[in-house]
């Protein structure tokens, strides 16, 4: 019986598999990036993005895109439960996901890396087809507190095509609550060209990633945002910026198609 690979080997294999898959998806979706210069203007920084259906395909492709160009992979936040599963732990270690571990976060900030977060999460990503390309982060403000605490400029991100990859048939979060699913795992049904997700690949829609200018209002006077009203105003500024990118990305795609 062959021995299991060491954690380091498993992480390296997971990293290779992850990048290979998303590079393939870049070709499949004819992936492009608009506004890349905003990513190099400031570091470290927090990229805050819209969550498409049912996972953030565009941001995963952005990881592969930036790795190809710079050799680095942006550090995305992921559910801490992944770190406690032997198989998924290899992906966390190999790709460099952050699970809330303060030591890992501090090391990433010291290296001046780009962090990525999707505040909408499954609430936004696992909706039905009746709700498309509309930012829905509810009362979530954790991403702002992270940016304020560590002095991180906020880079808004959104992409065309991400809500056209699958046809959402239900509200995954609502079904999860109704069925009392452990760990709030969404119960989402999505239809692709070959059947239900995840057995079907996504529709081969073109994806164009749009990145906005860094938002830095919170850097000059972080103490101000202890006031909930000020925090809400900043939240509105960020969500409005992401919604404008979504609207602009879809308009750009529509004009190109005519």
C-alpha cells in the first residue's frame, strides 16, 4: 500500500490542480480583465467583489490570471470549516486561502498581498434566476471592519456573465434554513447545459472582470467609523461602486454584442 502524500506535497498538488482548472475556465469563458491597474496602485489591499452563481467563478479566474502575470495568488477568505477537512485543507494550504487565522492574515499583510472577499457569500450567490446582478450584502459589515482595522484600501470588483453561468431554480439560503441544514450549507438547484449543478459545467458565457478605483475614505480617520452611521455610509459607498461596475460590465457586453 502506498503512503499518503505529505501535507506539503498534497498542498503543491492542490495548487497545481486549482490553477490548471481555472486557467481552463479562463479560456472557456474568454475571460478578460478591465481596470487591472487598480490592483497595482496600492498594496496590501482588500478586493471586495460581487458573488456570482453559485461560486465566485470570476474571482477564481482572477487568481489564476494574476498568478500567470505576477507569480502571486490573491488570498481569498474561505469558511473556516475547510481547514478541518483533510482533503480541503490541502486546497487551503496550496492556494493560500485565509480562514480567519490571525497569524496567517498578519503574515499576508506583511507581504503586501492582495486579499479578496465576497461579503454577499451564498446569500448572494445561491439565489434564483429572479434575482440577478443585484448586490445583496444585507447588514454584513465585517469586510469594512477588516479594512479599517488594517488600513486597507478597498478595491470594488464585479463581472459580466457570472449570473448567466447557471439558471438558478431556488433560493439556496432560504431552503437551507427551512430544512435546518447543518453549518448553513445552501441547498441550491442550478441548471447548466448538461443538467443540474454541480454535475453540469456552466454555460460558456463570456466573462469580463471589471475592477474599480480604490476606495480610501476610511484611511484618513479610522476612528470615525466607530459610529454606526459612518460605517453604514461607507458600506453604501462600496456597494454602490460594485453595483455600478455590474451595470457597466453588462452594458459593455450588450454593446459589444450588437
